[in-house]
C-alpha cells in the first residue's frame, strides 16, 4: 500500500509546501496553507493518461476553424457566454447561496434537452428536490436525465455510458475521488476532481458546467488554480433584497469577458431582462439633488444607471468616503481633481456614492457623472432635466473620450433623455434627433453648464 504523506496546500494558488508557514512561498498570500494528505504520484494512474498521446506540430499546419455554438435557450446567458455553449468547454459558475445558480442551470438544461442529450448531476440535493424545483419552474422534466452522486469515479463512468452533450455538476465542492484521501471540498479534492472532469470534457466533447461555492469574501471556494483549469468563469451576483440578478464573465476563452446578463427572479424562475436600463431607472427623479444618470457600457450593451451622491458635514476627525457599486480609491482621486481644477472643496464633508440597482461600474467613463452628482448634492441643486453624462476625467482636469459614444447617446435618446454632456471627441458627426449635445473639454466647463 502506498504511503500517505502530509503536505500543506495553498487555497489561493494551489502550491504545496512540506511544512506549514504563515505565508505561501509560491504566491506570498498569508494564512492560506491548509493540511492535506496526498498519495505518491506513482500511485495515481491519471499521471500516465497523456503518455504517447502528443506530438510536435507546426502551428501553420493546424486547421483553425470557427467554434460552433449551441444556444442554451436563455438569451442573457448566451450573451455572456459569447453566443452559446461550446463543445468540450468547461464552464464554472459561482455565486452566493440562494442566488439562483441551480435554477438557471436547470432551466438551461431543459431548453437544451429539447434538442440534445443532457445530464444533471447533483451532490447536494435529492431527486425529489430537483423534481419539485422543475415542477415549480414549469420546465419539462422528461428532457433532463438526473444522477445523485458525489463519487467522481461513478460520475465519470456514467458520463462515459450516457455520453451526454451537456452535463451539469452541482457542485464541484461536494465531489470526492478515491485517489485522494482528504475530505470533499478540500484543496486537493477540488483540484483533482476538476482536473479529471476537464480531461473528460476535452476527450469526449461534452460541455460541462460546474457550480462553485463562494467564500464569505465573495471569491470562489477552493484553490485559485480551479479558475485556471476551466475555459469560462461566470459570477452570478445580485442583492438578496432585490428580484434582479446579474451574471458576468471574468474569464472566457471563447468570447468577451465584459458582457453582462440581467435576469429577474419570478415565481416561475429566472427571466431575461431585454431592457435593463429601464429597471435601473425605474424610480429615477430628475428634480432631486445629488442624482445623475450615467450611460455606461457593458460589453456591447449600453446601460443607463443612476448615480447618487450624498455630501454632508463631517462629524468626525476624518471625513468618510464610502461607495457602493463604484471604486472607492477612484473617488478619492476625483475629489482631489474637483478641488484643484474646479474649486469644489469636500475636505470637510462626508461623501457617499451609490450606483442604483445593484450594478457594479468599473469603467472610467463614470468619472464625470460621479463629480456632477457630488457637486449637485454639495450645492443642494438638482442637475438639468433629462440629462445624461459620460466621460473620463484626467488628473489635469481634462475630460477624456470613451469608447462607443454613439451607441451610448442613441440609447439615451431612445429612453427619452434630451440633454447629454459628453467629451468633445465623442460629439456625434450627425445630430441625434431630440438630443441636445453639450461637448466639454474641461471639468470646469461641465460644472458651469450645470449651474445655468
């Protein structure tokens, strides 16, 4: 019998160390080494799997063909995936408990099951629970084949026997393999199970969707190498107090990573939202100080989001700077630029920022809208009616252009806005009907226009 040795594995990078240390020697993360047991490599048959299977090729001789895609039947999910499911791809989807991961995948499997053979493998729920959910979602249960199993060897044998074209594993943290002696969910178990499932997907052409748990910090549980193994990593997010959910890709080998899918949670499951700008502006009022509408861009989709600011006298020694849905470090920089180049002083004020609707905005095109919302709240004066804003603000006080300005303006005009403050370089060549364009080069010019 092979001797079992103890090693310490990093939960961030998957690196191993023979003894415990406070800092991982591979990625320098602190307090990430956990004790695991590992059999010698010679006792593990999977290390022989690739023997005599590869050969050197000239890249010019490799035929490059367009990857065919299978629509999932859910438009918002296909948007994020880049057009649909790819044969042999491994997709990891993570999110908070109860956010709707299993619901979304069951709906997608039911749609795909009308045309292809599918399999749902659950290590967390019984067949009765899945059947009850299918009944509640009003999906056709005859389209979905189901297996309740957590042993990897049994799952691989079933995949070989059933040969489904799409399979869901719910979830990767519940699986275990007999080749590793540690408990399910440990670093070595998650890494080994994911590696074998990935190899199975590439060899058989089965599209595998893995459900992943997240930690209390919001990152995927298990080793960080898990995200490197798979082809696509999706995050399912949303406010638990809201009925809207958003899914975005942070890694996609078969498409863009900046697309956003928006869903509404109903009693019949998740429904795609074709016009998410309407929900983000559902309670918008243009006569309130501290509110500004931003036209942001998520992939190929322009979104109108209300940015709210509240500026109040600081009651402590150090003023507060808090943001929800926006980058906090960038707020400090924008406040310094506004003070230096537009004489807007907030050094003795608490500043709070919020992107309404639970959306997270990372692009610098939000800079101008953030500053105008702060100025509006500081002076307690609403911005002009039916106004939208976008533009990046530089450290010298200049307003820089952003990408896809024409699409942003057309979306704003479609929703009834009549004024837009944009960078000069984003001024459209042809006028847009019903939309007055105010082009600015400096931050002070935009603030002066809002005074009028």
